[in-house]
């Protein structure tokens, strides 16, 4: 070892945990706690009530909306109950529902576990929000998120906010209003853009939202594509030419959605980055199947909404004076535009495999320290060296850790370090380690280990060694044995 005192900063942390076997065998939430918070952006497919707090007529905070929500409360969701985003949030164990950001009564805990910035009636094209009486545009939703972040930093500090946002899921659902209301129902955009060019305009806006969120620290972003817009009851009424009998889906509308979805997926490929998750979930095919085969899913009516005549009513036209169908769960649509909770539940189930896939990837990306089984003590070591390569410091840290454990009288030790050279050296066979520059140190570690009942040594990724790593970095104290106990 260096005699010039360069090898100074050796920190050894001792981490002991007794694991108790978990009694609850709830298997429906395999990725509980992988996600810290959920943030939602978009339109009425995901708005949980922001429009309640702005000056617009496009609201849903009165009956019969919310009739199947907890306590039959109208929340501002355009639905009889919960939205897909609520089901998703509940599935990852964050909380049951995502509240609207503009609700001034939210507790810090509610704010920290995620809020919704979406606004019913809005679109990617800023003109769409104008057509809808000044609802919240996408750039304004992003601005609100920045304001939220600033406030959160003031409450819990910058570092915690950063970590929270890094582990949060950002969900986006938007675009139907741009096509069904703006482009197809008014001449404004059609004068300037053919549909191909218009879809590019929309995707460009979406790209800006994704990039904006990433600039704010988002690592996990999930998007749904567009639904079969031509099968929305109000679109059928207005555009199928058969508003009363027959009521077929309008393929021109749905085909635009399909085209958009394909282009969206192509665009997402160009926006992928290492160590981030950008995931697309398709809702077109599942909803299309539900609409065309309703009885397969237990639905009785798929081309009219449950509220009123079901042909055209939505928002203020669907109100406490409207006749309601006897069982919304038998209807695919609740009003003439928006699905029922029953439909949203199926949509959630259909995107769950996609979620599982990315949550699995995520839990591998953010690997964590794993407690040892009962009867074992896990010693995590890490070291910092100012000048030379740190691997010899890692060796010393490993030896010091082992000595520490032996001193304590522990008989079953699991050593973990994030320095691959050391763990490979210790694990390697004697012949190979003999020729290694640090062979004698590996020998020393092995000799020490023979005095124990059992000792294993393994390499873990830095993330699994974070407590030891944090104690050793930055080097601030002279050669020191640092021990702490971590229970998790
Ligand atoms: C998942 O998280 C929720 C909410 O945090 C909690 O109530 C539930 O017990 C957890 N389930 C499991 C299996 O850990
Ligand atoms: C926040 O993180 C930075 C960099 O990781 C660190 O230097 C700083 O001390 C941290 N601040 C607090 C308050 O923990
Ligand atoms: C749509 O417009 C773009 C230019 O804005 C043009 O290049 C393209 O050929 C047009 N497509 C069709 C199908 O007319
Ligand atoms: C590191 O953490 C991940 C995620 O918790 C876990 O799957 C993996 O087994 C851990 N690795 C070790 C060597 O403990």
C-alpha cells in the first residue's frame, strides 16, 4: 500500500437487516413502489377536474358525472367513475386516484405522489384549446408543472424533488379534439394543412412537450395513442350519415387516428434515450374490439352514450336533468364522447402487459440494495482514493469490512462491493489471483474468510451499494472506518 499516505479514504459501512417474511401475498401489484409519483398531461380522457377551477363551460363536476365514483362524487372527470390513469396509478401502488393540480386544497402528500395537469377540451394544436373556450393549452400545462416543481422544491428541497421526479411516471393522452373537433369540424386548419401536414404539426407539439418534460427531469414517460375516433357516438351522429339507424363507425376519422398512431410510434423511436423510458401504449385496437364486439366484454350498447339520448350529449348537455341508462357498466360510452369506467378498466387491463414490461425494465435500471436473509450479515464496502486507481483502496476496504465483521463475532457474512476487480479477484481461483497485481490481498481476504462459518463475496452495481458509496464519496475524512446500520 502507498506509504505516502495517498490511500486515505476507506469507509466501510456495515448494514444489517433481519428480514421478516411478508405476510401479505397480494400479487396484483407486482411493481409496488417502483414509481414515486404520477403526473398526467392531456385532455378529457385523463383530466381529473382541472376545468372545475378555470373559467370554461367544459366541465363535468355535476351529476350524472361521477355516479360510480367513490361516494357518487362528480369530480370533473368526464366519466361515471375512474379513468385509466387512476387505475394505472393505483396499480403501481402510488395512490388510488390522481387529483387535479388546480385543486387548492391538496395536501403535501397528495402533491408529492402526483397530480394531473390535463384539461378537458384541449389539444396539441393551441387553436383547439381556443375553440374550447380557453381551456388549458399544452404549453400552459408544462408551465404549471414547472410552477408545481418550484413549489415542491421550496417544501421538500431540490434534491428530494429531483429524485422524486426522476422516479415519477409522466402520462400523456391527447389529440382526439385536434382531429375530431378542430381539423374535421372547422375549416380553419384545413385551409392551411392537408391531413398529413396537420399530423406533423400535432406530433411536433407533442415532441416539444416530451422534450420540455425531460428538461424538467422526467425519466419515465408513457403515452397512449388515439382511439378509434370514428366510433365515438357524437362523431357517428354528426358524420356517419346514419344518425338514428345503423350508426356505423366513420372510417375516415378512425383511419386518421391509425395514421397518427403509426407516425407517433415512429417519432418515439427517434426520441429514445439510454436510461430513460419512453413507452407507447396502444388503445386503438382494444377499444376498437370492444366497440365491434361489445357482448364479448359484457356490454350491451356501444354506439350511443349512457347519458340522455346518448347521441350528442356531453359536458353541460349531459346534466342532472338528463335521463340516465339504468346500468352504465353495460355501455361502452358514458356521454356521447367519453367512455364509461367499465371501458376504462378494460383499456387499463389491455395496457397492463406493456406497463409490466417497462416496470420490470425500470426496476432493473434502478436496482437497490437487497437485504440479506435472516442469520446473515451483509457488509457493503466502498472506498475512495484521490490519486491512484481506487481498486487497491477497495481491497483494503474489503479487508477492513471483513475484519470488522470478524471482530463483531459475526459468523455468516455476505460481502458486497461495487468494484468489479476486487470481487472478481476474491472470487477467482487461486492460480489466477496469484498472478494478479493484488493477488496477495485477495489471498489475505480469503484467509480471513476461512475463519467464518460462511462468507460470500459478490459484485453489485453501484446502485445496490448506494449507502456505502455515499459515505465514501466525496472523501472528506482521513482513513476511517465508518459503520452504520441500515434497516429497510
Ligand atoms: C402497494 O402499495 C399500496 C399503497 O402504497 C399499499 O397500500 C399496498 O399494501 C401495497 N401492496 C403491496 C403488495 O405491497
Ligand atoms: C444535493 O445534492 C448535491 C449534489 O449531489 C449535493 O452536493 C448537496 O449537498 C445536496 N444537498 C442537500 C441539501 O442534500
Ligand atoms: C400535403 O402537404 C404537403 C406540404 O404541406 C405536401 O408536400 C404533400 O404532398 C401534401 N400531401 C397530399 C396528400 O396532398
Ligand atoms: C441489485 O438490485 C436489483 C433490484 O432490486 C436486484 O434485482 C438485484 O438482484 C440486486 N443485485 C444484487 C447483486 O444484489
